[in-house]
C-alpha cells in the first residue's frame, strides 16, 4: 500500500513538474521621466462610436498608473520555456466603440484568435504582419467572428483603415508563459519548472528589455523592469 | 403609320425630359434648396442654371426637330433624300460649329465663376489649414500659436498614436504646437486657405453647401480658398472611389463664430 503511494507521488512528480516545483517570476514594470501626454481621439467621423464615449478616449500608446507604473507591457519568457503546443482556448479581440479591446493581446503561435465586431459600423482588421502572412479582412456589423492563427512569433501592429485612429497589437509568442501588465504595472509568470530563463518585457513605444532569472525550486523570484519614457 | 407613332413618341420623350429641366431651373431653388454657405456659390449656382437652360433648350429643340423629321419622312419607302444645300460636308461642318460655339460659350462664361476660386490666390490674411486625405479619413492641421506648420515626414506617420501627418515634434519645434483635428473647424466669414494633399490614393473634398468639389491628387499640393457665411455643421464627403472604406470616408465642416472658434482652438492646444 505504502509503495503504491510512493509510486503515485513519483508519477505525479514526473507528469506535473510544474505543480511540484511551481516557481514564479513576478514583479512590476515602471518608467522614469515624463511620458508624452496621450491625445484625445476625434471620432466625429463615426457618430455611432463617438456617442459611446461622452468624454473622448485617448490614444493608448502609453498607459500608466500611480507610482510611475506602466501598462500594456507584455512580459514573457523569451528563452528557457518554449512551449511546443498552443493552448486550446481561443484568444478574443473585440472592436467596440471604435476601439480595440484589449489594446494588446498575447497568444501562442498557432493559437486560435477570434476577432469580433460589437459596433454598428463596419471595421476592417488589418494586422500589419511582416513575418507572418499579412491579411486584411472586412467585418460588417453583426457578422460572425473572424477566426485566425499566426504561425510565427511576431509583434504585429493592428489597424483599421476605416477608422485610422484604431490601433492594437498582437503579441504572437512561442511560449504560454506571458503576462500583460495593467495600469498597476504588475506581472506574474507562474508554473515555471526549475531552470534558467530569459524574461523579456516589450512595450510598443519604449522597446524591449530582458533579464535572466534562474528558478531552482518552489520559489518566487521578483524582478522589475524600468523603461525610460520618451518626451515625444 | 409606324413612323408617325415613333415621331409622337420622340416628342413625348422630349417633353417628359423637359419636366426635370424646368423643375430644376424654375422651381429647383424653392423645392430642394441645397443651401449655399459660401461667398462664391451664388455665381456657380447661376452658371449651373444658365447651363441647364441653354443645354435644356438645345436638347428640346433638337428633339422636336427630330420628331418633325420622323413624322415627315418616317413612313417613306427607300429612295434618295433631297440633299442639304451644299451637301453633307457643310451639314456636318455647320453642326460642329453650332455645338462647338455652344460648348465654348458655356465654358467661357463658366470660367469666370471657376477662376474666382482657382486663379485668384488666397488673400494674405486667410487662415491656412492643411487637409490630408487618406484611406479612409480626412485630417486637418492648424499651425498652432506659433503660426508655423511643422514639416511632414511620411515615415513618421503613426496613426495609432494620432500622428496622422507624420510630424516629428522631437526634432522639429514648429511641429510641437500643431493642432490636428478630424473635423474641419473654421470661423464664419473668414477666408480659409485649404492646402490639400493625399496620403495614398486619389480622394476628393466635397462640401455641397460650400459649392466646392476638389480632388486630392497623390503627389500634388493643391490649394483652395473659400469663405463660409453661415454657422453650422456640414458634411465633407470623399467623392472619388478610393477603396473598400470609401463609403465611410467623411468628415464634418464645423463653421463657428470667431469667438467659438478661438475657444475651440485654445482648447485643442492645451
């Protein structure tokens, strides 16, 4: 009886190393300096969208929180945790009020992406891919969601030609270990088996930064990233 | 018999066609007035009326004449017609001269209205505004408090970041206070100097109430000037098929009192 218990424990350890030694890398992304003020978006051309925003929304290139925290940063394991398989769940990207929600999404190569239109106007989704195949699909109001996949890792800028102010990003990664910071700048990359990792933080305007982290066991390593804000 | 029926038909068509011409010329203004908010519009409207009357009368006359001939000769069996005096050569020449004279006369008279907009430069105190057309939106730029436009760097265009014109505020000081708007906001009774360029393909700037329709041509900097005389909000539409979003390529012309305009401009630059 006791032997079989050991057996199960050993089996579990082999099958689920992440659960047995669940290392986590977490931290905060901040900026130094004064970021450029975000501009209000003029949607007068599209009244059905404009009326959804009684106060005009602003561009989302730089999203910050209290204490100089930086949002919309994709923090991911760029080396050490390549995952061969894409998760089966679909990543969703919505067009609502002539705005992309969310502004940045991350997905695995080959992972199903679903783009939907919640507006009363037509949009065209145009990911300006350079490594992957570039496509540009029109989506009238009420039409079914567009299903797509990307084969290669790439940060893809997404635009709508009908509403030129609309801008978003697809971060196509070859790992499932990623985190996108909110206003508070926090990120957490859990379930990391022991090993050496390179953690990359990517921001659409401020570029990328990397740090090497070694996870030895069931521990939480704390790392922070700090970007220098551009004045313009 | 068949010839007579045909002749009557031709005349009926002529009279039926005259109905919209007459309605437009004599009743048009009171039936569906596309209101005119420009200083030069009256002249264009007058020119259009003249063209309509002249072309309408010529059309009616030609159609009635055709009817008469069909009535007269429609039933004839084959046989030689009496020649036009001097032969067909002179007939063709006479027709060409007649039509040519009419076209030239209309053109010559129309030039006056056209030249007011295109041959006279904008006055020195006109408010300069830059208009950019791109797939599929218009954007307008004001020089800002320094009165100077920043230089345009197409490679810097970053629409997601609201840099529609490709300004470089980091290195170019005049660009820093430039104001970009999706709406063409102008003061009333003030001459506007619109400097137009296309970002990608051909587009057009059409404001019905302003009596202005001018194409954007890629690679050309085109200049237009006008004065709006009525406060209000009017539609600017693209009238050159420019791609899949063409149907949705529009903006608004917002004519304000000088006070409101100054306030608006101030709010934009803060």
